[in-house]
């Protein structure tokens, strides 16, 4: 059974009345803690009268319950908004493309991370090349989620750069004179 706290205005009397109760109309104005008003005859409510201390505790509990309900309602609404926004961000911009609104931030991240990927790939250090590969794999996933599907050449980019660095280093070493050789004369 659900009950509601009512306060008799002007007399500081408190009543805890079941929601199903049918008030007898009278000269006294009652107000619930949520602002509902009801005219009633107070002597018909004697069985429901409570003390001020009891009323304060009940008001505090009912306020807490009301706040919990409000919080739950707000959480549900926010979750619905998030779902709508996520759905909108996954929907292609036009019918003839797979590109979604998330493409712009994904491309911006690509441009932002590309210098670091290049630097790590050309470093010659395996752990930095691995970090570059991980960054490219993450970028590829984000781009794919945004409707931009790239092949393995995209994620192989750090390996190709590391290979170029290695080949260049080997060619430079092969062309370097040894200690016993004289540098070739320029003509």
C-alpha cells in the first residue's frame, strides 16, 4: 500500500494517508510534500495523524525516494540520448557512401599521429616500430568504424618504413670505405 504525507496548512498537523483514501471535503487545506492540495475535514483523518518528528523522517525518506526516481529517470533519458547519438554517428552521411560523421575525427587523429608513426618506424628500434604498428592498427579500426575501409597496406606502413631504413643503412654501409681503403677521388 502506497502512502502519502499530507500537512494541514495553518494547524501544523501531519497525516500519513493511503493513496487510495477518499477524502471527505472540508474547510481545511492539506498539501502533500510534492505540492498536491486537497480540502478535507480533519476529524475524518484522525486515524492517519502522526507526530512532527515522524513526519520529518517520512518526508526525508519520501524525498530520498523521489530523488532516486528522478535520478533513475534522468539516467534512462541520458542513456537513450547516448544511444541515439551513437546510432547517428554510425549512420552514413548519405545513402551512396559508407562514410559516417565519425570520419572527420578519425582522419584528424590520423594526421595527428602520423608524424609519430613515421618517427617510430624509422627509429630502428623494434619496440618503437611495434608501437607504430599498434597506432596504425588502432587508426585503421577507427577509420573502418567511420566507414573508411583500408587494406593491409595501411597497417604495413611502419614495417615498410622500417624496411626502407634498413635497406638504406645496408647500402650506406656497403658504400663506406674500410680503414685500409683510400676514399675514391672525385673527378
